[in-house]
C-alpha cells in the first residue's frame, strides 16, 4: 500500500508540450510512472518523443485512456482552468505543480473540485511519489527508497534533503507528498495525516512544516488525540523575520502568528519530537522505528 | 504587495466606498495646490509602507491651508522606521462621532474570504482580538454567492443601533467586498470606518495588500508598486526572478527552494552564527540567476562568507556551477565561497568547479559549519 498514487495510477500530463511538461514527462516515464496521455489544447493528434499521445482536451484524453490522475504544468494564468477541466473529466487526483495561481482562484476552484469528487495536491507542489510504484511530479526519483515512512511537506527541495537522509539511514518511504507552498492548497497537512493513518504500509510519518498559517498547530492537535502512527517533525523558518514573505506565498509571519516557535511548541506539547536540522529528522525517525 | 494608502483610497472610491477627498503630494507647492482643491480642515499623512506612522509623528491635523502646507513640509523628509518620507497625503478631515473597523482577508482555515467588523475601530485590530475578542464579528463568505444581504444585516446590527448609519455601513461593506475581489487583494481594511456627528459614514483610512500571484492579471495595480519604499536588493532580486530577504548576519546564502533556504538560515543560527539573507534562486535556475544572486549578496558589507546550498531537482547543478564561475570572473569575489551541490548533474558540476579555490562541502551540515568557520577567520 501507499497513499493516492501506486502501480494503478494512470497519468495525463496537462501542458505536456511545454518545456517543463515535456522534460518531466520523460523523467516520470523513466521512473516507471504510467503516463498514458497528455493534453495541450490545439496540439492534439501527435505523439511526444516518448510516444505519449497528445489530446486537445481532458475529456477526450480520459475517454481514450481511462486515466485517473493528472499532473498540471500549465502556466499560472491557465492553471486554475486546467485543474477544473481535469475534475470535470472525472479525474480523481489532480497534482498541480504550477506556482503562481491567484489565491482567489483557489478559493473558487476548491468547492468546484469537491462538487466533482476530485482531490487536488498543490498548487506550487513538487508532486507526490510512492517509491518503486509511481512518481507524479518533479522530485528526483533516485533519492527515494521503498519503505514504511510517510512524508508530508510544505516544501520541495527541503523534502529532498530530508528524504535523502532517510534513505541513507535505510528508512524507505511509503509515499512522499509535497502539499505546496501556497496559503490555500487542495490537500493540507491534516488531510495527509488522515490518509497516512489509514495506510497499512506507513508505520511512521515525517511532517515538514514551515512558518505561516496554523496548519501545523492543527496537525499537532490531531496527533495528540491518539494518532495511530509515530510522527517526527521539522519546521523551517525559525530565523524568518515577521511580515516578510519567505519565497513561498504562504510562508509569512503575520500579526505575530504563524511563527516557527509556536508550531514547535505545539508539536512538543503533542509529544512529537521536532528536529533541529534535516539530518536530525532522519535520526529521530530511526529511533522511533527501532 | 503593499500599496500606499493614497492608492488604496482611490481603489475604494472607484468601488463606491465613501472616501473623503484627498491628494498625494511630494512637494510644498503641490501641498499648496492640494489645499486649494480640498475643503478644510485637513489631515496630513505620511505615505510609507510600514505600520506605526501615527506614533512616529507621521499623521497630523491641520485647520487651515497654511497649517496643512506647514505640516506637509514637516512630514516630507521625515524618517519613519528608517524610511525617508517622500510622499504625503492631504485629505479632508471629517468630524468623528464613532470609529468602527471593517476588514477582509482570505482565511487559510476555511479557505474563504473572511470579513471582520468591530465597533472598536481606530486601534490595532490585533489588539482588539487579544483583549476583547467579543468585539469582533467574523463572517465567512461563499465566493460563489458573495456577501449576502443577511450577512450584511448581521454585521450592521453588530456595529450600530443607528438605522440611518446602518444603511450606509451596509453599502460600504458590500463595496469593500467588491473592491477586495476586484483587485485580487489578500487584505483590504478600513480602520477606522467612521460615523460623523451628522450620521454620515466615511472610510478615513485605507489599507490594501495585493496577492502577488494576482498581479499577472492586474497590470494597472502592479504599476502601483513603490520600489523606492523597498530594499534595493529585494527589488533587484525580483527583477531577476529571485526571492530575497535581507537580514543582519554575516553568512550569505544562495539556495534553491524556499523551504531549504529557510532551513539553511536556521542551521546557520543553530551552529552559532547569523544568516545575512534569505535567497531562493527558484526552480529552473540559469547561470545568470546565480550571477545576479551573487551580485546582490556581495553588496552587503556584513557578508564574511557565502554558502551555496543546492539540492538539484529541476535545478541543474552544472548550471549553478557555471554561474558561480561566471560570478567569480566578473565580480572579483573576496569572501570565501563554500559550495554544496548535490542532485541533478552533480558530476558535471564537480568537473566545472575542479581546480578552483572554492571550498567544497559534501553535506548541508558540513557546508554550514565550513561557511561559519571561514567567516570567522
């Protein structure tokens, strides 16, 4: 088992003929992901260098391939529309890599996705990978190993850093999910914890949070209430000054809330050890699992 | 993106909010001209993008045109939190019977616009939330339906017993919501929204923050950005597609990805030093971005060493390595450079950097320790 993506995942790449879309389609196929089609409006009817058929619309792509998942690489201006198109075509998991979707678009598309029974990961996400099964996103596949640790993160490269240390210590991963660095995302930390809680392969969860919002505090409260898996955490942004956006749209301390100190205190109160460095998370996890 | 009060007032006024007449001026002559157009009495307000200007003496009342010009001259050139005031707003000052608060944000928890109103206006709303939370009413808005009439009634009856004022407040709240949505705001705030003794409602202050992601479709709003009010390094970084925040320490850092960049700063602090900056070169990074990043960091005289920490995914290590070499050749770097490159095209990067005086590090921990050690020597 694993969560959300596995061997049965069949992927349509939205924006497959763009620079990033084409590059990562190739990378995903190399990893073993079943990429069954792509969509770029107006470019349907051809095949990519990897032999993936390109369609003009998501409804056409889904009808022809039976895909259940899509990954979105289209530019920010068109990304919200692409996500809605996927949901309307009965795609159940939409992974949005695109950064820069206006927050007011997110406010509108999430109820739309709910009404069609689709889940969104992202936007501004590195994607999701179940090692050895399927990679839907842009993370380097080679650092991952299959195993019992679930990873959920608001970040991209910081997740790679942590995963690298986990794999070095022999701790493989069930699924690693980057939920995205925006203030409003389709799948948040709480959703991810709930999914990992029900997953047989996952024995423990690494949670990588950062400044901004209150998701981590709410996650800590959930963990404190008999969460069935062991959890270790890392919080980025202890040294971030207030009122400054630290790269991610959602990474900002406002009005004295959303600080790393508050989040760390919440986890410690919930009995979750918070690592001082990315390498320490892996060491803590090793301790929890042995 | 923050915009000046003068611009926020214009936006509010365009969306139908009752805003007293005002002008933004940059000189004494313009101040004089403004007082000839605007009826007195006046309020004269420094236009800076930091809070606390009132306490710093940046807001003054003036009865006559002469007094207003004199106050404007005092405020122009004044320093507020290290920023020199070069723009001043002169507005008609209305008489105040009651001060209310109205604001709207995108609420992360409910994933919806959230309007907040309070009968305790004119003071910091976070202070009200801390001391008298019962004096704030929060209304979550369904973006598909917008602000509904019953929600407006809930808020107006919470704010006042005066039915004439309530009607005007209701129209103002509806306009506030339209303005918020209409400019892709992440925050729109009127503090205070006032009722005058003759029972007229006025927005006498205006604050709007724009969602940076919304600027792609708000060209006219994007032009309101005041780069003179920002750190020059941050302006230069943005124009090069970098994300940069200046800090006070001595270890410069160049990192790919916001989370890893924050974690790098935190680790510098963890091992006993202070980071000089936050800098994320972003995803598909070109050598040019690395060069720009290096130029911005080297301008800070506090920087004693620079750590480059890259975990290549989309970012290719060889691109970064080429950028480092270019920067070395063009900029004449005289501080130690510690380089940690791992991930995509790592081997190619190592070949590019072989034989240089760059200090290699295998791990993030090792790189941070090395950069701190080099800064101290």
